[in-house]
């Protein structure tokens, strides 16, 4: 068991590296735009290219490799990730950099999904939540540490150095995985028709709607978090930097605690309860915009509940379709990125129409409530099916 825990931390370290490649670009867009002599708007398409490649490519590659031994797929995805980092490192124009972002999007997506399914096979069923929480911890640490480090490296050296460092760390992780990770079998042979038949499961489909609405609501708020802190809570740039670090720490604590709660209470109660508190904190936020401390406290609650429910949602999908977990997890990650893109667009439209971001939390809350409704439907339908089978 101790060795399996070590393997899970190694895999989570890989998630930290791959997630950093995704998140860091938003913080260094001005440097990239200036270096490549392009506008910020064009540089912003690097984020879109990553998300689209992640959303479209991940389910395809995961389905094609679902029967392969997991160590081979993990090593292969990291090899592709390293290649993408090296292409980013030598990029001298936007076209080459855009191609590298697509390579990184697909390889990161495949690695993340295969890690989720692998850790579920490394631990007993009653410990899956904690294992998933550790993996998500890698992602939240990328927010707290990876992004600020990337920005600092850009200031000290050059933005391309970030990707060389990511390539080096990924090579080390790949070597450790190849040498130490035990054999983890792929999914049992299941035809594509049988795999996709799970999409006829109401519990699974409504669960995917949960992910879409939850991430869309999060994106409505988080994409415009800095303007909200500046214009509504009247914070300075230095204060915002400190608060973003503190919010990230709440995310780290939430993801770790979420895995523990899943193993103790199960997925359904944590999903529904956490999302309900998440929506409530967003509803209250504009009402307390004049109260600095309460506003920051509500944002901290929002971040905490967002991350604390993450392990529950991923574990829930594994429980609902264990025979097609790779497919469902990959579809879920695609839905998440689609939700992030949709929420960013909706949030921008609302802010533009109202000439303020004050109302973004209310719009975000309404969308998250739709996710809560989807969660309730999914859980209720799953219990109904279970009752029929038991009878």
C-alpha cells in the first residue's frame, strides 16, 4: 500500500507538470505577444488551440489505447508532451507555437485521463476518492506554484525556458514511471459500440451535464477574477497577487480534503452539498461587494468548494461506468474544457453589456445551479437503477 501511495504521488507530479503547461500561458501572454510581434488577441488563441485539441483529441486517443497496458500509454503521452515542449522551446513564430500547443493539449489530456483510471486500479475501492484527490492536488498545485514560477522564469530569462524545464522534468518523471510503476492492465476488451453504449445511461449523461454547467459557471467568474478584485473589491495589483496565492492554497486544501471525504461519506453527498454551497457563495458575493473581508471570504469558500467536489465527480464517473472508465473520464475532461470556453464567452458578454463584472457571480451561480440540478438527476437515476437491479 505504501508503494502504491508513492506511485500515485509520482503520477500526480506528472499532472503538476502537464497542468503547468496549460495554465502558465495565460500569465505570460504579454511576453509571448511582444516576442513574436503579435497582438494579445492573437496570442490568446494559443489557449483556445490547447483547449480544442485537448477536448477533441483526448477521447479519440484514449479510446484507441484503452486496451494497452497503462504504463506504456503514460510513457507515450509524456514522450509526446516532451516533444510538444521542445517544439514550444524552438518556436519562432505563432504558427509553430500554435502547433506545439495542440500537441501539448492532446498529450496532457491523455496523460490526465490515464492517470485517473490507473490510480483507481492501484488502490482498494474504498480508497479511490483519496487517490483521485491526490491527482487533483497536482493540478491545484500547478495553479499555486507552477503559474507564478513560470511568470518569474519569464522575467528572469525568457518564456521559452519554461518549456525546456517542463521537458526536463517530464523526462525524469517518464523514466521513473518506466522503471518503477507496476504493470497496470488496460480496460477489458470492449467494442466501441459497447463503450459508447454507456452514453445511453441517464446517470452518466446527466453527470456530464453537471461537469459542463459547473465549469461554465466557474469560468464566468474565474476568467474575470482579476477585474472583479480590481474594480469591485478595489484591490491593488500586489494585493491581488497575494490573494490569488491564498485562493490557490484553499484549492490545494480542498482537493486533498475532498478525496478523504469521498472515502468516508461517498460521492453523492459531497457532490450535491459542495455544489450547493458553491452556488450560494456566488449568490451572496455581489450583495457583500462593499464589504472587503466578506467578499474575499466568499471567494475563498467558492474556490474551496470547487476543488473539494473535484475528487467526488471523477470518482463518481469511475463508479458509474467501470468498464468504460477511460472513455467516460476522457469525455468528461473534454466537456470540462468546452464548459470553460463557454463560460469565458458568456462572462465576457455579460461584462460588456453591463460595463461591469459586478453581476458575473450571479450569472455564474445560475449556471452552477443547473449543474446542481444535473447532479441530483444523475444521483437519483443511479439509485433508481441500482434499486431495480437489487430487487
